[in-house]
C-alpha cells in the first residue's frame, strides 16, 4: 500500500520530490556499493518528461519526501502547459550547505516537448553542472542533440556527459515478426560542441 501511494504521488510528469536528510542512509548505501557516496542535505528531483501528466494527482508527504504538483494554468490557455510523450527526463538539484549542483538526467524524445516543460517547470538547462544518460534508447536521449545545438555556447565550460554503460552507444534495431528491420538510431560518442569550454555532446 505504501509503495502504491508513493508511485501515485510521485511518478508522473510535473511532480517534484524533495528528499530531506539524504545523509541518513548514505552510509549504508555506500557500504553496499563499495564506493563513497557524497553526503548532501537535500535532493530535489523534478520529473521534466514522462509518459503521462495526471492533472488530478495531488501532492503530499511521505516521511522526509515531499511531493509537489504542477497545476494547469488558470485560465486554461493563458500560459504553456506540461506536455507528455513516450520518454523520460529529470532535473536533479542537490544542496550541501551553501553549495548547489544541478544535473540533467535523460532527455526524452523530442526537443520541443522537453524545452516546453523546462519553461513550465522553470528549469534552466544552461545552469547544469553535468549531464547523465541512463542508457541508449531514443526516448531517453532523443532531444539531447537538438538541445545541445540550441544551447551552443551557453552551457557551463567543461560540462561532463556521463553514460550509463558501454551499450549506451550501440546501434539499435528492431526486428518485427514479419522480418522487417527498423533502425532505432544510435547515440554516437563522436562529439558535437555544447559549451564554450569545448565539451561535447552526442548525436544520432
């Protein structure tokens, strides 16, 4: 029941989850992973793209986790509204004392949808300290090449792109039962500049 309630509160587009006291479980996780996990005071996860945007979902609180919802503009049509598509993207903001870091995690499928949601959720991608791609499916990185070109020269110098694994860069194909082969693209590790510092971003 608790898991169902958590999913209902948090895992749809427009939900922002603020986790306080992350340091409380950081030590046990670090032992399990055999690596040091940074201690932070707060982590704010903003779901910037998902398959669905439930306008009726409510915010709430579960322990240290606070879920905030993004309502429709009022009156309807007076401002941009959140868009949904087959894809996933997050904005992560960590706070430790006076230090704040911002990370963009995954980039949905289409740039227009992602940048619209950035605007509605007041996410400024030019403030990102790092980029992460969890894996090489187009609905997780598709908008990044166009976003990189749009933000050319405006990103922070020496911006780092982290990939979830070597298979992130595989060329992907789908074979249908009738034998047809469909090209699902490739995240190419060859670079396109995305910042004034000469760091690079992937393209298909």
